[in-house]
C-alpha cells in the first residue's frame, strides 16, 4: 500500500482470540458501557433538574458527564460489535470519525478538568469573589472554550494524521483508532509533522497539569487555615473527587502517549488504553457521588421519583 487512498478499511486489534473470550469481552464492555451511561445520565439529569445544584461546580460536572458519555460511546460500541460478530474491520471513514471524536472529547475533558480546578480554587481560596469570578456568563464561556479547544485540537490532529501516506498495511494494534498506532502505519520519513504536533500538545497538556497542581497547592493551603474540622472536611469533600478524577485521567493518558517504545507491547497498550479511555467514564460518577451529599440526595430524589411515577403508571 503506497498511500492512504488505497485503504478502504482498517483492522483493529482483537481483544480475545477464542470465541468464549470474545463473548466475555462483549459482556464486560457492555456492563462498563451501561454503568457509564446510567451513572453519567443520573448526574446529567440531576444537575439539570435540581434547583439546589444550579451552581458553577455542578454546571461543569454536567459538562464533564456529557463528555464522558461521548468519549466511551466513541470507542466501546464498535469494539463490542467486533467481538460479537467476530470481526476486526472498521471502515476508513469510521476510523477517521472515531479518532476525531475521541481526541475532541478527550481534549475537551482535560480542558474542563483544568477549569474545574480553578472553580475549586476560587470557591475555597476566594469565596467572597466566587460569584463575581464565576458568574453564569463566565461559566458558559469557559465551558464553551473547553469544547471549542477540543474540537480545534481534534481537527488539527485528524487532518494531519490522515494526510500522511500509509505504507505499512492497515492493521491497527489497538481496539480503536488511536493516533500513535495510526502513525505506525505511515512511512518512517513522513510523520515528523504529526510527532511535532503531539509534542506541542504535550507541552500544552503539561501547562494545564502545572495549573491544576498549582491550584491544589493553594487549595490545600487555604483548607489548612480553616479553623473548624467540619469546615475542612466540607472543603475537602468537594475537592478530593476532582483530584482523584484528574489523577486517574492524567496518569493513564500520559503513560499511554509518552511511554517509551521499548516497553510497548500489544497487551500492555491494550490495558493502558482501557484504563484511560474506558474506565474513567464509568467510575467518574461513582467518585463524584461518594463524598458529595448534595449530589447523592439529588440522585436519590430523582430515582425515587422515577420509580414512584413508574409504579403509578402501572397501577
């Protein structure tokens, strides 16, 4: 194959070899996918409908849940379908779309997590200025900036990646179309521009990471100055879930894209990709609801109301 125009489809990495393991993979991914849909769906509905959750923190959480649903829906259903129907194929157009939407949603989520760290910093370190610095218009603008930056970032990477000549076959060593594995199919002398863009993106991500770390340094300094133990506990209960989500997201994503080629292997790449692309959307709702009593009460009220309405309709 001399270039990408001769490729009509790609072959994704089979997660399992035997039929029994393929079906196990299907049911495992189906369970994770449904957990992500239900968990994030409850957060989206609760934060949108409950008047007590009409605050900047929950507005950003609603956006995060939307991104999580989109992110897991981009990769997991196709992998499930391939396991169920015992195939590896994905069309060229489907691969382009999958890579674009994954990078778009992944980048937007990282930007949003950075914004959420700023939200927690203002709420705890500058509570008297919270309403001024994070008014409704400012929150909408920041969320829109996260979505738009993710879109532009994905457009740049997708256009550059698939403009490269692909001369090393069409077998992608990953269960979804991922930039590093598409680059492995390109000619060795032709992907320097995309590598340069990846390095530039890594510096941007590192800048966001430094901002998040700096925000939490200031947050913990402010928390330690709170005189009452109850006040410190309340402040930490709104910060630790976000810090846990950021840690999971950043460590797995950074390892996936920045690990040395010498330690790369199909099985390791598969495990790492699942950890950063599949697990976070499923566990984020659980992490955010564990220490957040307001959110738990809103979800409980929503579920109770839905069950009561269903019973009333049946009767």
